[in-house]
């Protein structure tokens, strides 16, 4: 009798214990690289492999066209459509139960385009954004030398919100000059739609899908001089009409009027604002393990390893750095 009872307790405890062991429900992730980069570059392939090795989840870097060239010259609408086709179950069966996105710089806008507007794709669970120009940027990254850069630099000098430039230069799709907002809203073809900024063209599906995320991790680099302002990585930006102050995300109209559901996600505790040391995309391996990997591991594991969220500390950001200044785009993992 006594032994029978003990046995049943042991069995119960065992069953309970078993149920605590995370099931192997690991879902894959995709990596979307930044401008002037490609999946096969040393930095991006190493980054993808490390996340793959540390998380135990399979990672796929999704390429658009030929990489570097198309990241500059294919419009973001087209880049989004390309990725949307690639992540469909018929093309990538392994994503069918859902997947996570790791976005690098410009790749974040493609990822968000896929999240919000890709019909018929598998569900996206966690979105980990490294240095994404989510609220726009007031400067196009300097390309450098070579024929590609000569073309890019010449396009940048033209009327950026003209149809001509908008259809030829990818970053013109999120160049948001705070002192030229009417022209931006009228001419810019990508970001105003993505962020539901146009009052009479808001798409509730975008908001619905954005708010379906389980976690949105927004990583800003404290020494980022490529994104102007770097706070755009957190959806912070300048007010319309001026280059100061830099508004924290919670004080932007996008948040207050909740155009895409950032506020809903934030109030549900699903947004993590992280400020990490380093330049643009200059994440250390230690920080990758600490802040990115937990979101790529099994869901059950992720819950116990929740990364600390840092709320906006406005006092840190009172110093306004360089405003419009062209800066060097730093390749990933460069020392
Ligand atoms: C990831 O793991 C594989 C297999 O163990 C190894 O060959 C590879 O070098 C690792 N990648 C990196 C970037 O450490
Ligand atoms: C809103 O976006 C979804 C997803 O791309 C699309 O299917 C739908 O047609 C859009 N609705 C409007 C009114 O544009
Ligand atoms: C970031 O910038 C500050 C001030 O310019 C500098 O002191 C610091 O060394 C930089 N840190 C990194 C990681 O580059």
C-alpha cells in the first residue's frame, strides 16, 4: 500500500519532470544581410554558421539576386517579393512550421516587408533586428570605390524622391529627410507603406501580422555612425521638420497612434530594446550568444533564458552626434 503510493508519486514526479524537458521543437531561422553584402561573404556566412552552431537551429541566409549589386540597385519592394517567394513552403519546406528572422541593417526592412506583406508564407515567430533602419535614415551609407559605387553615388546626388531614383536605388526607399517630410511621403516608395505612415493607405493586415510576433528584439549599436540617427534601430527618429531632438520610440507618432502595432507589442512586453557596444553591426560573439542565440533556440529554452530588456534611457541620448554625414558601412564582424 505504502510502496504503491510512493511509486505513484515517483511516477507522477517523473511525468512532471518529463513535461518540463523542452521538446525538440526547434524552428529554423533565416538571415537577411545588409547593403553591399552577400550571403557568401566571410562575415555573413560566419555569422550564420555561428548562430547555427550555438543555437542548434538550422539557419539559412537568403540571397536576393547576386547579393551586393542587387542590394544596392533592386528596389526594396522587389527584394521583398523575391524573399517572399523563397520562403514559401513550396520552395523551402523546412520553414513550414514557422521560422525566425535575423535581420542585418537594410535586411531588416526586407524582413519586415516579408512579415507584413508576404501572403501565404509560414508564420514568423521571433524577429531579431541588428541595426535596422526601421524609422528611416537621414543619410545613405557611403559606398566606397568601384563602378557600383560610382553609379550609387551619382544616383544619391539626384532628386532622391523622384521616380527615377526610387526605382533604381534601394536605400532611397528608406531615406527619410526630416526637413523634407512632404516629399518623402509623396515620393518615397517603400518605408511610408511599410510603416503605415500614409493616413489614407494604412493596411490593417500589416499591423495584424506585425503584432503576431512572439518577440521583437531591437538591437542598436551605441557607436553606429551609419544609421542617422542610430536610434532608428529602436524605431526612434527625428520629429517631422527638424533634426532635433531625437525622439525615443514611445514618443513617435508611429508608436502613439500605433500605425503598425509596435505599441501593442511593447505593452505586451514583447519588445526588447537593446543598446550594445560597437559600431554598425559590430556585434561581439559574446553578445551574439547572450542576446541573439536565446531567441533561436527551442521555445521552451527561450522562456527560461529571457534576455533583459532595457527601457529607453533618454538622458543617454541627449548628445546629438553628426547629422547628415556619409559614413563607411562596416562589414559584419570586422575588428
Ligand atoms: C560550426 O560547426 C561546424 C561543425 O562542427 C564547424 O565545422 C564549423 O567550423 C563551425 N563554424 C564556426 C563559424 O565556428
Ligand atoms: C494589405 O496587405 C495585404 C498583404 O500584402 C494585401 O493582401 C492586401 O491586399 C492589402 N490591402 C490593401 C487594402 O491594400
Ligand atoms: C564608442 O565611442 C566612444 C566615444 O566616441 C569611444 O570612447 C569608444 O571607445 C567607442 N567604443 C567602441 C566599442 O567603438
